[in-house]
C-alpha cells in the first residue's frame, strides 16, 4: 500500500501491523515537515518512506531466545534535503538515507533492560496508533548532522565582496587597551 503527503495518517494498531507483516510506503513533500524549516535552505523535494512490520524472537540477556516474539517496525527513508550551511549560510544538497528498526511498546508498559541496551532496535512508546508523518519527521530530525556545512566553503563576505573585520576583533582590541592591573 502506498500513500502520499498529508494523507499519511496513522497506523491504527502498529502491533497488529507488525504481527501481520504488513508494509506501507509512500512519499512526503519536504514542505509538509515544518519542524525541519530551521535547517533547510529550501523546502523543495520529497522524501520516500517505507514501514515494514514483522515479529522477531526476543533475545535474553544471556544470549538465548525467550521463545516470545516481539513486534518490529523497520523504517526506511530516502531523499535529498537542501540544508543550510552553518558556516556560509548557503544551501547544499544532503543525501538522506535512514534505516532504523523500532520496537513498539504500549504506553505505560516498562521497557525491558535488554531492549534499552540493544543498539540495533529503538523502543517507541505507542498510545493510540502511530502517526506516520510525525514518525518520518522525527527520524529525519534525528539523522540530521549537528552542524550542517559544506565540505569546503568560505565565511560570508561583506556587502562589497570584501572580507570584513569581525566585530569581535574590535572588542578584543578594546579589552587589551583598558586593562587595570
């Protein structure tokens, strides 16, 4: 099943979705992800997404299997975002490629310690269904670089194209001339 944009909606029962090994995929316009606006130079483009449900054997801390099967949701995101460089403030294309495995957990249910220690699976608390658009947006935010920037770029130039002296350089010179020892 495929969906697009604002019609992403919810997966009413992610536990059943996983148990029935269902798949849902589609695309979302970058412009429909408002929490990304601060890091984007442009909201053009689309992000492709796919959610696959499955059941996986629960492993014990000792390394064995409990025989109990746990729901899993595999989320794959692909696309290209036009991020704003933190150094020169110009836009640059950044390839988005995310693959994460999520374990839905009912709200209020404790997450077992072995689940918290497993770096391959992230537990996600579910109250009333799963908002697909919110999940896609959240995983993109988690994947973004801390300080996006070009591999090579220069600091912004002044109005007339010349490098201007930093305003902090003037402050540094004032600080040195008025020292009282």
